[in-house]
C-alpha cells in the first residue's frame, strides 16, 4: 500500500542519468583542397542514425562517410560491403 508499484529499495538498479548537454569528442574526415583531412568534432544528441555536430564542422564541409575505391561521382555496381560509420 502506498508503494506506487516500486520494487526494491529506492533508486535500486537505476544508473546515473546521461548528460545530454555534454558534447563527446570524435574524429571525422573532411574533403579540403581535394584531399581528406582529419578534423576533430564534438557531437551532441543522437538517435543512433542522425547525430548532431555541435563543434568542428562548417556549413558546406564535405564529410567522408564511406570509402569504396571509386572516384567522386562515379557509379559503383559493386554491392556495399562496409558497415556505416556511426559517431
């Protein structure tokens, strides 16, 4: 009675809440001057598919997301075998 459906001691089994406002440091590759360049970024919120970049990139930066051995703009008939990189 009056337990509100709780089981066990108060707070048992609960982890500390994540800090969604704490950016996480990551590294990506950006095309600059026709060549990939390593760039440090900070990410924010993510749903596992779409990730917010809060620092390190500028609008219009071309982030390298996959390397398949073809030149830019060339169509590849080979199936994609690499896993997408998640950051």
